[in-house]
C-alpha cells in the first residue's frame, strides 16, 4: 500500500493524482447538496449559459469541447478523468522507456490527448441519452417563471438563490436580486423572475394568482 501511495504522490504524477482526487470531491459535493435539497449539477448548469455564442473565449472553448452538450458537471468529470488517466499512462510508458517526464511536459501531453477524447465522449453520451428525455432549457426560458427564495433575503445587494422549475418541471437554482423598486424578499417568499442580466435574475414578489396552488388534503 505504501509503495502504491508513493507512486501516486510522486512529483511527476502529482497533477494527475490531484485531478483524480477532485473527481472524488466533486462527487461527494453532489451527494451532499442533493441531501440538503439542492443540486451541484443544477447550480453549475445554470451558472453559465453555453447555448449561445459568447464574447468569452473560455466559454466558447468549453462549448467546442463539449460538442454533445452534456451537463456541465458531467463534462467536468469527463475532463478530470481523461486528464488523470491519460497522465498516469503517459508517465508509466515514459518510465518503462527511459524515465518519467517532468510533470509539466506530461501535463501538456495529457491535455492534448484529453481534449479530443472528451469531445468524442461528449458526443457519444449525447447520442446515448434518448431525445425524448432531453429537457435542456436556456437561462432566458426561466424569465417569467415563479420560484421560491431559498437563500435570502433578496435585495439590491449581493444576489441570493431562487429555486425555480422550468416548463418541463426540472428544478434550477439561480442567482437573483430584488427589483430596484422592491422591498427585501425574505427566504421562503414566492417570486416572479422578471428579467435577466447575464446569469443574474431580477425578481419581484409573485402575485397570489401566480403562486402554484397547494393540493388539498382530499386530493
């Protein structure tokens, strides 16, 4: 066990060990957030809108690599997994031939191999997922929806969180602030998303007729 640990934590493979550890951390965070009624995958999925061209080169690069449009959390896990596995393989081969490569050189090689692998995997996963189970929506589709303040209060300062369901019933957790004319919206308040600036929504208190009706005990 100690020999294996020394091999995994050796300086020349440390970047790939860190990537593997991040997979475990991200997976654990997803489980924890689901237990508390949220979802890390939903938070990441609505934090950046990849559905339209952007002035941000990083977002465009991610969109190109994630050609299948898989959820952002799955994309990150694919990228970390490909980088980690490829890096360990590169160093193992190099060790058998002449000796391990410097970590920087091996990392560059792992990135070069991982990008086409992830792009192919993204496209393959998108083909496996049935079309009738694909309910992807853009951030703009959430404007006009009624949600509940789950992290608040919402005011004109730092944004809070609103839980809102899209037209398919899928739950999203989005950043939001209160409209300029609105008083603070306390946690638990039902709000209407009336506008969006980037990834931040503007909310007002929902009128009673817009609030979802609660099922009666007889039903």
